[in-house]
């Protein structure tokens, strides 16, 4: 997948594409339906499939007070796009000047002049783009007739409710990682480098891989989770590439000196792994319990042992 940030620098091989656009945070099942239709239409036309997205998220620019946490920011989103089979990803810097473009200026500048798109694939709920949030599907159809590109509109998809990034964020902040996974079509994940922590886990017999503070991916609610840890540097098929883990998220209420929320994963039954400095992916499968404050070391160790067994039971029947 080719990635670029200036529409004027679109690679020649990607012009004449079938395109779509949006924020695509989390790349949930609704997004994937769009991308599937995009790839199919591109294949039918013998054209490349291109996604246009924006960075930062528009909410971050216009409503910083909301402190929006992205499900899969930056290169995590990019990797999900590549895995989805997209040929090109145009990441447009979202500035106030760009936001001030009319819908017509935006479509003409990006999809007509830069991409020479033969078709756009969008969901029926596409709206609110361009100055004043006035662009919608009807706008695209009118501009398509004027500039000679087709507009393919997909019906909304979902189960009992619409699949959305905001719903996924809500579920993750509630700790419902299994519910989030049903909308995402995959487990929620974080990616980051393993750094040194307080080494308490190793002292207790449960060494943990602590993710760095700049790790990518929304941190779910505090608690203990069953999940998987993947060592990115190991090739597919290596026995130690993806391993079952018990994941702890939060401030660790038993120890008051922890100053920030941490994500740390104990690989079940493994004390021999040296993961420091390695990039890992942590996937959250199910929540085991809330965080608790324990009055003694013995009660803490008993709880950890119980967590490990619960995680083992949950993960035994799941193929990573």
C-alpha cells in the first residue's frame, strides 16, 4: 500500500482509481463493508482502490475540549488499511484552511484534479463534509454528473444498531472489549514498545510486559483482561509469536506510587521471555474483573493466580 499526504503528489499509478473517504477510526465492520465494496468495484474496473482520510481527526481540531481518544490512530490505522487490501492511502492534513473548502472545492481538488477518480464508494449516511458541514450524498451525486465520476452508495450496515466508532469507544471505556470486538470484527488492539516498569510482577513470579506511554490504541477501562501478546519481530508461524496473556490496565490500586495508567501483559506460564525494547501487539479478548485494592500480598497473589486460570479458560477455546 502506498501512503502520501499531498493530493498534488498522487502517484500516477493510482490515478483513475475508485475512491472513498472518511475518518475510519477503528476500521470497524461498517468501514470494512465500504472497503469490500471499494475493492470489488476497483477490481471490476481494473482500477486501484484508494482511501482518503484525515489527520488529525476533525474533532481534535475544532473541539479539543472533548479530548477524543482514537481507537486506532496513526500507523495502527495505516496497517489496518493495508491489511484490508487498499492500494493507496491519502492522509490529508486537516487544517482550518482545508476545513474551509466548500464541498465542491474539496471534491474537485481531491477526487477530480488529484485522483482523477472514476468512482466514489460511500455509505448512505455520508454527510457533513466541506465548509459548514453541508456536503452529503446528493452533493456527491450532483458533482459526479458534472465531473464524470460515478457514485456508489451503500446502505447502512449493523445488527440491532448502527456500527460506529463512537459506539466502540463507549464500549471500550466501559471495559466491554468483547462487545467492541463484535463491532470491530476483530479484537481491540494496542501496539507499543515494552519498557521497564516497577518490576513488581517479576518479583511476584508474574513478569509483565509494560507498554510504553506512547503506545497506540485506546486504553480500555481499568481492569484485568484475557488477551494475546504478539511479538511483531517474529515471523508468522513462530511458536512464540502470539501468546496467551493476562492483561492489567490501570493505576494498580494496591501500590500507591503508580502515577499513570499502565497496560501490562503477563504471558501465561512464561518467565523466560526477554521482551524489553521489542514492539508488541496486545489484543483484548474479554474482561476478567475490575481492579481491586488488596490488603495483603497473599490476597494479591491469590487473585493473580485466579486471574491466570480464568484467562487460560477463556483463551483455550479461541484461536488467535
